[in-house]
């Protein structure tokens, strides 16, 4: 990435980090760059319609043009309507949040969250920094990478921080492939279950996760059965066939 593009990316990220807006001084301090150069770049963004500036507070925030770009960028990766219905049904059945995730380079991105709401459900974008994490740091990412194409999986493993971590991750991914899902219990009452959605080649196109906030072992088998059932139907709808998959 060129220096100029990297700097613009950093500034956009800094401005986006605060929905209420941020000052040029705050951006300059955060990025450890000169304030005047930061002002020039921010004012140029305002002229291009990428950012808005409150003349009273001197705070900058991203404009709706950024929203339009983001909406266009994410559109090809959102779950189709039939899968949204499946996720809504699953959320109502388990009464816990259901997430839809994809792999983006070396990060797992959680695009949407669906929660039961009375007899219905509500689906919202899963925005914020929590929506993006390195694949090796979550069961979402491990499930996605475990069923990624071999060359992509190997590349991501090579990029691991150490040979020891690489060996541990390799073993964990193989275990996930054998059982067909990933799960991780962070505390006695918090559990995440993740199942991949496979395409016609047998590789991940996305993943479904249930975030259980008051977990008890007697829930495990029923929740896992429901999750795998939805993921299996979604995989077949995406063109997956055990016979044709590599």
C-alpha cells in the first residue's frame, strides 16, 4: 500500500471511530502526524463530500457517501433472503443471538446479528470494531479457515505468529474439519457454536454462529443440531454436494 493511500485509510478510520465526530487535533494526535497536514486532508475530504465538518464544534465526521460506498461493498456478501429467514427462525428457536460471518483476507467479519424479539425477530448490521477480528482469535474465523481452499488455509497458517502457534492451529483446524463445526466456551455460562456454509466446491462461503449467554450443558446437543441443520440447508442451497465437492 502506498504511503498516501495508507494515510488516507488511517484518517478515515480515525474519523469513523467516533460517530459524534473528531477534531483535527485528535486525529493528528492519534496518528502522530502534523495538525496542519491533517487539517488539509480533512478539509479536502469535506470538499469531496466524503466528510462533514461542524463549524461550531470543529468536529469532522464521515458523510453519507461513506455509507453508500459501504452498502455497495457489503451487498455481494450479505446472506440471501431465504437464509435470513432461516437465521430468524433459528434465533426464535434458541432465544439467543445468531450471527452471519464471512472471511475477508485474514480477518473474520461478522456482518449481521439476528435476535428474537417476542414472537418475531430483528436483524441488524453488526457494526463496530468487534465485528472484525483476526481469524485465529475466534471460533468464527477458525470455522471459516478450516473449510477454506487448501492454498488459502495454508497461506493463513504460514502467517501465524510462530511455528508453535501454527502447529496448534493446524491441529485445531483439522479437528474442526472432522467434526464439521467449531465451538468455544469462554466462561461457565458463555458458549459460541459456529457452523460453516459450503459452496459447490465444498469451501466456505460464510458461517453461522450462535452466541449463548447463559449456557448449560443440557442445551448443547439441541442447539448444535439446530445450527447444523440450518448450515446444511444453506450449503445445499449454495450448490454444495458431498459427491461433487473436492
